[in-house]
C-alpha cells in the first residue's frame, strides 16, 4: 500500500518562472545544463482547487519526479530532428520537460518512462538496480555494461560478451540507455509484476498497453480532495522520438491539466483509454 510517511523534505520554490538550475538540481537531474532555464514541476503546476498532493516517501521516484525540470511556458514539443511536432498552445499540452531526446528515433514512449526511472536510480546512486529487459525478455544490466559487456543480437537471441573496457562514465551510461531504447518497448514493460490498484496509484507508476505500436504514459503526480477523489498529472514521450511532455485532457476539461482517476479507465488525448489493469510499477 502507499506509504503516507516521509514526505519529501524540500519545500517547493514559490517561483514559477524559469530560472537557472540550482546546484542540487544539477546533481539530481544529471543531464541538465547550467545554462538551462527551468521550472520544477511541483511549483509550476498547482493541484486543482480543493486538492492537495498525496504524501510521497523522501528520496522516492515519485518525490524525484515532483522536481522534474520543465522548460519555460510557451515551449513546443520538438521531435528528435528538431522540428515542431506539437504547438506550444495545443490544448493537449501542459508543459515540456527539460530533457534531451537524442539525435536518433529511439527515445519514444516506453523509452521515456525507462529513461526517467534510470535517471532517478543514477542520481540516487542505486546504480546496481539499473537494469531493463529487451522485448525478447533478455536483461540489459548497467553494471555489466559498465564492466565492458556488450550485447550481440541475432534475431531474438541475445548474448553478452566482454568486448569493451570498463567505463562507468556519464557518456557510457547514455550509450547504455540508447541500447535499451533500441531493443526495449511497451512489450518490455507490460509484463512487470508490480500492478497497483486504482486506489494505490502514486507518482512513478505508469500505464502501458503493449503492442507494435503500443503506448505508455507516466504518472508524474497524484492529488486528492476531502471527498477522497483523486487526480493525476500524466506525461509521455511519443512516436517519433520527441520531447517528454506533461499532458492536458484537452479543451473544456475540468481541473486541467490534471486527469480524473475515478472511472474504469483513464483517457488520454493521444491514445485509447488505459484500463486500470494496465497500471504498472517498477520493482
């Protein structure tokens, strides 16, 4: 069950305007440039009137996501080649994360979920836990990659061979992630055993419908009101590879950009509704 103890100690800044990252943010979100202009998600997007954010454990993935750096308001979504794919004033767009997408068509929907989870583990120095499965089911472990193991892929067969020197640098980690993105997808995430119920949904969980294509959206935050109703902020990458962005339900939605968690499914603007059976949690 969701713990109600140990809220994140840091108090969100009252500033909602873009600013340079703090020293702490540069450490927690290792891809950030000191020249970036960012807004922490928690201070940039308030809960709907009458709602408060649910407590999260200090140091958890959910607490980390609440500080996710966002680009300034009025930022469009760009694809991996730099072209605009979603206008800044699109009613389905709430904000764009300050997160690099790379120069290849790799970091799509499931990959964006993996990317953020891996970055949290990296920043919290849980490097030994960084491991994700290819669609084939084979495990790609960062510790083994850092030790010099490289994947040899032949059809659905994957073997790991010690063929490179040991390298645990940030650049090697980014190369490891691109390898995962190339061979993982929604079919990698759908089999995860962590399957919380609707009442247990918390920041860091995600919805996934596996397929070719399938889709995945990440639960960035959850808030509740005095009547026990719950709403969530949702974020996604998409096809082609593009900026990770915070979604909004679209024109006329009450409480936008927050999504109601009361029905039998959660409808998002770019995919068919996600039933609660599609909710997953990383171990």
